[in-house]
C-alpha cells in the first residue's frame, strides 16, 4: 500500500490535503490517479485508508474511508537516543536507522571530540525532519520520531538527570571504564548516549557518572560511531523493546 504523510492540521473532517511535496510524489513518482486508494498517517500514531479525490498542481485531496492499524506498531520501549554529531552524511544515516529501529526521540549532541560545527542548525534540522518522514513511510510507523536541535553535552546531561524530566534509566556507552551491559536493569524508558568518532573525554564520562548515568562498555570489536549508534538502538530494542 502506498503511504503518505499529512500534518494533523491538514485533516479536515473526512478529507486530507497532502502537501506540495507529498502530492508531487503521489502524482509524478508513483503516478497515482483519482479514484485510487492510498494510506495516510498523521505523524501522531494514526493511519487512514483513503481514496484520492482530486489531484492538482500543488496539492492533493483524499477522502478518508476508515481508520486502519499502522503497518508497524510502536515499540513499548520509550527510547531517547543522544548521539554525538558526525561528519558528512553519517548522522543522516543515524537519523534514518533510528526511525527504522523505533527510537522515540533523537538528540544530536555537541561533545568535545565531535569535530563538527553546524552553523545553520534550523536548516540542518529541517533536512533531518525530511529524512524522518521518508524513513517513517518506509518502515511502516505512523508516529514520527522526535528530533531536537543540537545540544551541548553538559546541558543535555543536566537536563536528563533532573527529576522533572525523569532523572533515571540513564546510560552512557563508552569504550572504557564501564560496566557490562548485563548490569542494566529492565525498564520501558531509557536515555542512552553514544559518543563521537574520537570517543569521550575523561571529564565527560565523569560528569555523566556524577549525574546518575550508568557507564556501559560493550564487548567485542571496535565500532565506528554511526555503527555504535545503530547497534545500541538495536540492542536496547531487542532486550527491552519489540525487536525479538
């Protein structure tokens, strides 16, 4: 089934209006026509079987036939993944795979050894949001993964450790000085941090430890930063979520 995304404000009664970009994909890429069926999700977890009523130059109008269950239900693991910024398109890959693996929220992180400086953060955020929409369509999810503007390491650590935001089930994955993964206690909500290509500065590890983060070191081979981010998401979903 062909799937499209429409923002909640584009739902009016029993009709849905697709954006210019989604309409172009419907019309020019998939070559759908009026009268054909498609599915539309709202990014909040709801999905609908629809009939295409009208296709014009900058938008398309679909009529809701009925609500349907999303192809891929959301994991019951509420996972916030915070990943140090990576060069080039490596972080784009992390964004895409995080969606596929059912991550709830992704936070790009500015760390001491992350040799990446983003000047136009809002522009970069918009690019990541487009990747999220495409990955959500492909993976069958109906709820968009949240993504935040890049945040400094110290600010993120202190925010995560505050009681107002939960302040528990916090993990920092490090290449040294950590416990085994088997020591992580089962839960349905985690915040997990993965470092940069150059690893962690000692002061960052100690700051995390002082703010109730459990330091975990995985056994096995040395992983590239983007591989580590994807692997951590998969391991947590397998152990505590729905990837079984």
